[in-house]
C-alpha cells in the first residue's frame, strides 16, 4: 500500500511538472496583461527542440537552452502580433498553438524511433530516504528540482522586485505605467517571451526527462490545461503547484487504476484529469472576488 | 500678513495658445510658501491648463515661469526636482496594489536603492509630520476615496522634497467629513511652510481656507483678492460668471412658491432592494415625495442610491414593497409605463445609462416621450428641432446643436442634454442623481433654478447628491440613506449639515 502511494506521488509529480512550467510561464505573461493560448505551441516546440539536440549532441544543457529559444521565438510572434499589430490575442494564441504543433510534427518525423539517454533521476542524499514522500519528491530529474526552486524565485520576482511591480502594473492599468515614464508594451514583450521560454522547459521535461521519447502531439493539451490552471493558481506562482499536481495526480490515478486492473474503460480514465481540473476550477470560481489582472478583462471578460 | 519674501513660484505674462484658441492670456500670479492660493473659474476658464504649465506638462507660448526668482524651462522632471507636486483629480493608483506598492512605482531614481522598510519609515514620517494618516500595507481597493487621495498626496510628496503642491478639484469625490479632514490637512501643509495651489468649484471651501483667491475667466486673471481685503461670496460668484459689479446677479434668486394643494406623488412603502450581488442593500425603506416638493437624499456613495432610483424607475425589480405614482400602484409595471405616467430619470452616469452614443440629441427627446409630428412615413425632424430649440430649457441650459451625435459631446454637454430632456416634459416625478456633476458654477445654478421651477409647477423631485451645500440649498426635506434603510424626513431648517453627516457615517459602520 505504501509503495502504491509513493508510486502515485512520483507519477503525479513527473506528470505535473510539465504543466507546472506551463502555469509559471502563462502566469508571468498574463500578469503583464497578455493572454497567450499558444503556450501549448511553445511547450511542444520546447519538447522537440530539446529532443533533437539531446539526440544529436548528447548535451542536455544545450538541449534545454535550445528548447527555451524555440518556445521563446513562438511567443515572440504572439507578442509582436498582439502588441505592435494589436491583433486579437485569443485568435493569435490559438493559431500559434497549431503552428507549433505542426512545426514540431514536421521536424520530429525522423526522431520518432530515436532513443536518447535523457536526464536521469538524481537522488538527493538523506532527503530521498524519507518514508513515503522522499522517493517522490527527492529522487527526480534536475528539471523537476528546478521547478521547485522556480516557485519562490518567480514569486519573489513578481512581488518583491521593482521590475515585477511594473510588470504587474502593466497588467492592471497600462496608463499608470506610462505616467511613471515606463513603457508597458516593452514589459509585455518581456513577459510574453519569458513566459514562452519557461513553458518550453515544461515541454523539454516531458520529452527528455519524463518519457525520454518523442511522439507527435505528446504535450496532449498540457499547455491549454496550464492556461486554465493559471486561474486556479490565482495568477500567483506560489500557488501554481496546486493546479499542476491536481492534474498530475489525475494522470497518475489513471495509470495506477489501469495497472491495478480496475475495470473501467481507458477512455473514461483518460478524461479523468480534465474532469478533475474542471471541478477544481468550479470550486475556485465559487469563491468570491477575482484576482485577474485588470487589463485582461478587456480581452476575456470576467 | 506682510510678505517679506519673494514668491516660491511666479508666473510672468504666461500665455498659451492651442492653434487660434488662447487658453491662458498673460497670466501673472505668485505662489508663496506657507500660503494657500485658490484659483477659481468656470469650466474652460483655463485653470487646468495653467496648472499643467506650472507642472511642465504644457509649454507656454510666451511668458516665463520663475522658481525662487530664477527663470525655469519647466518639464515634469524639473518640476519634481524643484519640489512641485501635482495631485491629479483621477487618482493614478492601481486598486489591486497596496499603498506601498503604488508609492514605490512613483519613487524617483535617487530613492530606488531604498528597501521596503526604509520607504515605510519615510511614509510614516511624512504621514506624522503633516497628519496624513495612511496604512502602507492596505490595498487601494479596500480604501474609500478619502484614503485613496491621501495615498496620492503622500506619493506626490515622496517624489521630491515638497515645496508647492497643486490640487486639481481635490474634494469633488469626497464626503463632507472627508472634505473637512482634507481642508484641515491643507492648513497643516501651509503651517509647514508649503505653498498650496487649489483648484476647486466649491466656493465655501475656497472661502474657508484660502489666503489668496484668483478668479480666472476666459483665460485671463480677472482679479486676485487677498484674505485681509475680505472675501465676499456673492461678489466672487459674479466675477466667476462674468456679471459686472452693481449688476444684480439674477441667476441666484430661487423663489420658492408656497404650494397649496399638496398630495403624495411618489409613494414607496416598505421596499427591500437587492444590489447586484444579491444582498439586500435597502430594507424596510419607505419614502414619500409630494407634489411640489424636493426631497434631498443624502448618504455616502454606494449606500443604495443607484439601486433606489433604478427601482423606482422600474429598471430593477424590488424584492418586497410597493411603489405608487399619483396613487396608482406601479410596483409590477414596466419602465415605459412609468415614463408614460410622467416620470423622468437622470442617472448618476448619464453617459452610461441615459444616452445612446451613436444617436443624435433630438432622437433622445423622442425616445423619452416627446412625440414629433409625422411627415410621410417618417417624423418631421426639422419641425421637431425648431420646436425644441425654442424651448426655454434648451436655451437656458445651453444644449449644443440638436443634430449633434451624443458620442461627440463632452460629459458636461451630455448632462445638459439629459437635463433639458427631463425638464421639457414637466415630469410629475423627477429622479435626479447628481444633476450638477461636471457642470460649471453658471450652468449648475441654471440647473438648480430649473429644478425649483419644476417644483413650483408641481413636480415631485427626488434629488440624490453628496454635496451638502446642494442638498441644503435645494431640498424642502432631507432623508438619509444609512443602516441599509431610509431615514424619516428632516426639515433642512431644523437640522445641521453636521448632524446629517453623523447620520451618514452611522450607516457606514453598519454593514
């Protein structure tokens, strides 16, 4: 039973980490007043870029950097269209998502059967020996550890630095930012591209750390789920883990129920993460008040 | 009060032109440290333009600005360095941020290195020195308008060493008590040797605190009066409106006729009204307005004023209670029935609630029940326009050309059009929310005169306002929205504004 719980937690974290990066990235972007539905696209580009570089060069560091560049580049297109051209943010994001999926599928054709060593698990001495949770939290790959560290780092950036203050102000009322002699548009560029880069690390985690394979469309809606979970996290990186691990937990439950031979249609089980995510959104929306950045209300209402 | 020193800031023949329009013409004024200098004048007299030049937002076409007797080419950065701060009318604060975060965004480069604790300490010092109480960790959305204004003021003072503070209509959004506290704070600033420039419409405030008053009219300084010469309100109103001395100020006289046959025109009994969140904002609320009576509704904003008027007008259903117009039950009837029975509504935000922006002014008269003659399949618009243009109300209020689109009008002009429309129908019941908001003194007085005229003709008028002067000057009786209900009627001759204020606050504490 204990090993089952450990197994569940390990799975939940491995599966949730990519979504966690997506939530981090989208939170930064939305805090500045831009909605990027193209997060999925940035993630899948990150996944394929990391996989190609990992397979061809064997350097995992280079793989991660290339993933970030690819994801950031896609987000840059979004920033240009929405900020300079004042395009509809929802339309631009959705289209870029499909563009990203297409590009990744195109370059990924030759890598479907290529295997890589990928990022291996690193057990942290002592901590990984804690019963039940030690194995799940402290015997993971480096990108998972990085996602733990990013939580306080991004929170500190948004809430305790001047840059973060102005970035949030750009998402609340861009006129005020102008009044203090800062350009809200350049802050939004920064936030959108940074958001794309962070999301792309999530894609890399998926391809070179978690599954260590490449398959077409492997992000499987994680980027889109991340966008909706930003609301559950109240636009705050410090709460991002809740949503990510609710999703990851549902995925893990799916795996475990199947391995235990529970007689449920796999199609129903595959829906489980989304149903649980919807329930989580419902519960959080019942609570009063909204934390949404004010400028977003012009784009998506509410 | 002899002034031994040269002024902190002086303007010499300051002139600014926008194309052919001369907004300020040879304005020469002096601002001294430790003195409150008020600038009064009608809308469009050039007050705000002048202040924007002092702050360096606009650059004068000719003339000079001297600070400490040195000629300065003013820009906002230089203004900040010289210690000139401007407190804007629309507070530039982000509601989702705390006071501290808002202040941090405004800090100049020299203070960037300061940590949160140091900034908090400085805020505390300023707030103690000038008696401006704020809580740095409170979110702005939690604050009332008075608190927000104090944050704005401290923010401006932290941007540089304050020497001259410019206030643009600072009390227009404040309640009586908040405004009183604000005036006390101005005096505190003055006692700390800060020069204060005050722009406001409210003459009573100007008279209460000013050391110097300058009247601006058509961009020129009409006159500058020192306190020791004595201020005279009547004379000041005349100067502002351009009535020459000796000439009788006709607008001012409100002749209230004794109404003989009084009967209840609007009767609301035991109403329960829900706000948009479904909470009962008013309970057991009863109110009667008689023909030929103006009932003033006082109260802190957001205590149900809007919900009350919308319910009476039928835009909103009431949960309990009855509404009668001229003894007929209208509780379950539609808005259009109420309009047809002679009810008119002036919303607190006419631009939002009373006008269709894409339509012309004259269309709005028709929408509200003025029926034009037919001409073929269409209406006879030309005749309608001529008829309307000859109406006294339209002329008196200075409504712009009737075929102009609402979307091209300023807030004040929309207010004029909506008022004229309401008055022209000689309504049985008139619901008027903040009818003089955004209007200059001259037009505001015309509006008040029209309200009195309608009253004399037998209209029942419900007047919602936060301006105590207006409530007391206009009302035959006063009710207060507080404790989620409506008080009994008070006779304005037998109660003081302060007591009304107490009643308003009493309601504020009880959620």
